[in-house]
C-alpha cells in the first residue's frame, strides 16, 4: 500500500525520509513510477512550504528554490537568462509541475536544466543548510542524505551563457543531448569557460578538455578548433532508443560548434 505524508517544512520531511520513501517535487517522474507500479517505494513524502518555490537575488547570486517549477523560472525576471532552458523541458503541462529540485535527480536522458546549472557552476543547498558544488553533488546524488532546498547560480553577463537542446521531435522531444556553456571573457578572450553536456553520461558531465582548450582563445572558428577536437573527451554516452553512443559522439562537436559560434538559438 502507498501512503502519502505531508509536512510543514523541508527539515521535517528530510528527517522522515527512509529508503522506502520518495520525496515528491512536482511529481512528473514520481507519479509516473506510481502509475507504472514501481514497488521500490511505499511512502510519498511532500512539503506544504510555498517558500520552496521562491526565486530571488542574494549577494550577487540568484537563489532558486528546489520547488520552483520550469514555468516559475520562465516567469521570474531574476532567471531571465535561464528561461530558454526551462522552456525546453517537456511541454506546457510538464513545465507547470516539473521542479528544479526534481530535475537534479532526473535520470538519463532527462536533466536539461541541471546541465545548465552545471555549466553555471551552481551551488546546491541541502535541507540541513550545508552546501555543495553541483559537480560533486551530481557524482554522489544517489547516496545523498537529506533533501535539496535550493540551488544558486551567478548571473552571467551578456551572451556569456548559452544553451542548446538537440532532439528529434520539436518542440517537446527528449534530448539526444543538451549543451550548456558559460564563456566569461577577459580582454575579448575566453577565460575559464565551462561546458556541460546532458544525455552524454549517467548525469550531466563537463567537457573539461574542451574547456581548457578554450582558455585564452578568441571566440571564432579558428579559436575553437582545438576545443572541438577534444569535445567528447571524458563524456560517456550510452546507446538508447533516441541515438547510439557512436552517433552522440559524432555529432557532439558539430552542436558544440554551433553553440560556441552562436550560429543558432541560444
Ligand atoms: C512527458 C515528460 C516529458 C519530459 N521532458 C523532459 C525534458 O525535456 N527535459 C528534462 O530534463 N526532463 C524532462 N522530463 C522529466 C521531468 O519532468 C523533469 O526532469 C522534472 O524537472 C523533474 O522534476 P519533478 O519535480 O517533476 O520531479 P519528481 O517526479 O517530483 O521527482 C523526481 C526525483 O527527484 C527527487 N526529488 C525531487 N525534488 C527533490 C528535492 N527537493 N530534494 C531531494 N530529492 C528530490 C524525487 O524524490 C524523485 O526521486 C519529462 C517528463 C515527462 C513525464
């Protein structure tokens, strides 16, 4: 039998979690599990606290509550630079429910929003108040204790942040891959770029060799050439019904090139 328990605060919910419990964000994945008869949990834990949906500026960073939906992200002026990412998660019904917190746990090939958070070097805040860089959070999320309260990101300047989702069906298709880049510049040259790929591994992953190859170069066809040649180093795509690992590796540099040169929609 499945039970549902509602708590006033995230902290209370976190202390009530057991291995047989599933926290309910927007429920787009949890309820699919329920409908498909997933027997790995018998208890759903949810929280009433509306402040989990808040999006605000704080000390030069943007804090996004774990319960903020993709529709909330699209509507908030603070997250205007992420609206294009949120808009590409599912269709309107999904975006009205799908939360930022849930996206952090969404399994391959999902996790488009998380890919953007990884490129932006987000910090993940947990229910006990501790904070973790998103990269280490992603590598240990399956064994995480507690719940996610919020994420925070810096506000990128101008066109520094770019995102591209590659899917077979427009506009609602699932990702063959997604690519997010953050391209800070100093004196016109790229400095400390971050590149994240979604659906190119079990979790969104950084393309660190390509990031290093961009350091100090101009953002033009010649400058990015070396980065493209190592675009897939460190990525680990799998075969699935959308694309083979081989195909993903072949097309990744093509799409990265388009993102870097701003050839198509950001
Ligand atoms: C038709 C359809 C289309 C979709 N398209 C896309 C897409 O294009 N791109 C994409 O990235 N995803 C897509 N998804 C997947 C999903 O909707 C999103 O990833 C969404 O952001 C998940 O959030 P949620 O709040 O619905 O998660 P839930 O279903 O509520 O939860 C998912 C998992 O995250 C855990 N969780 C949720 N919140 C927290 C928290 N605060 N702390 C700790 N654990 C938490 C839950 O316990 C659960 O294990 C799609 C899903 C459907 C059904």
